[in-house]
């Protein structure tokens, strides 16, 4: 149960969720927590900044901050020991708890066979289930997974290693609105002005794993961020599906390692359709066939 002070703290942040200076308030809060201020004092410290946070009357609320005490907070994140206090989401329809999600991750430079498999089998999975796609927005497998999802008119979650006003990769900025109109939702646990940092990729990868009902590994080298996502998913008890490969194909060495660790082999869409269409785990909201 949350204390009155804790609820007051969350209400202060919620009251300025659409403010252009919200990131300044959040930065001040973080600095205060690191300095050892108790939670009870934070609302008082925030009052001067909150009073200046005016929301334009013409603002269209496509962006929201979702806190852990709210019903719309992703249920799957509650299982994390390091779940974020809040996440920011931007899109035309933000209903994270309304469907199951397939995490799709892999190389930034997938070969033509991996792309061909995704074009046919990933699209088939989306056509025959009601799941959406979760990935990290990077070039290669991530980007292709998002675009196939939008092509099939399904929602896709783009989990960022940065804030919503500093989207990485920056190529998304050129077509951000068009992608949101087609079902893309941008997700971040950081202040809007937070720039990408290399160490934030591992934070992003853990969110991809947690948001996913199952994770599909397309192509992974022996040492890659893809394996971090897969291992975090396994730690959370999520099924991990992996495309097989010949042992001498180094770009797929990570795939083979995961198979040896107990990941499930997948060769075609049907291997995943049956799982993504039933209640495989009572802790996750899955969709009916």
C-alpha cells in the first residue's frame, strides 16, 4: 500500500505530464532522491516548478506518463525487480494491457534469408493472431519487425534508449507521426530530453523482455545485445524462440548458444501461432484464436 506522501508525489508528477518543463521537474526529483531527501519532502520541493508548468490549451494529448499505481501501467512490468516508477508513451492509441506482445530482436545487419523469413513468417503470425510487436527501433531486425507490424495494421511498441524528445535512432523522427498513425507507440522510461547513452541499451533491452509475452530471436552473434534481451526474458520465465542455423555461420552463433541453453526452436509461423493464440500463462493477458 502506498503512503499519502507517496500518492502526493505521484499526483504532482501526473499533474504536469503534458508540460514542456516536465523533464526539468523529473531531473530535480532524481537529484533530490540521490541527495537523500525523503519521499515525504518531494512534493514541497516540486511546488515551485509545478506552478510554472502551464499546459497549452491547444495541446492534443498523444503523449502520456503512466505511473506504477495506475491501472494502465503494463502488468508485465510489475514482475520486474527493477521495474521503472513510470514510463512515457506516445501514440494515437496506447493500450499496452489490451493484447499479447511478441518481442522480436536480432542483428542490425541481418542477411537476406533472415529478412525473407520475417517478410513471410512474421507477417503470417500477425495475420493469424491478435498480438503486437515489441522491439527496440534499431536498424535491421528491429526496424523490419516494426514495419511489418504496421504493414499488417497491428500495434507495435518502439522501446527507446532515450527520451521521447530525443528519439534514437533519429531516422524515426522523419516519419514519427505517420508511424504513430499506423500503430506505432514510442515507449521510454526516461525524461523526455534524455539523450541516448550506450549504457541505456541494456535498460531498454530489459523492458523489451518484460513487455513481451514471448521473445523471438531472428539472428544474433555470439556477443550481442540481442542475447541480453533473451537472457532477461528467460530470467522472467518468458519463452524464447530461436531460428536455427548451421554451426559454422558466425552471425547465428548466438542463436545456437540459446538453443543449447534451452530456448525453443522455431522454423515457421505455425510454431509461434499456437502459443500466441492461447492462454499460455495465467499471469499474462493473451488473446483468443
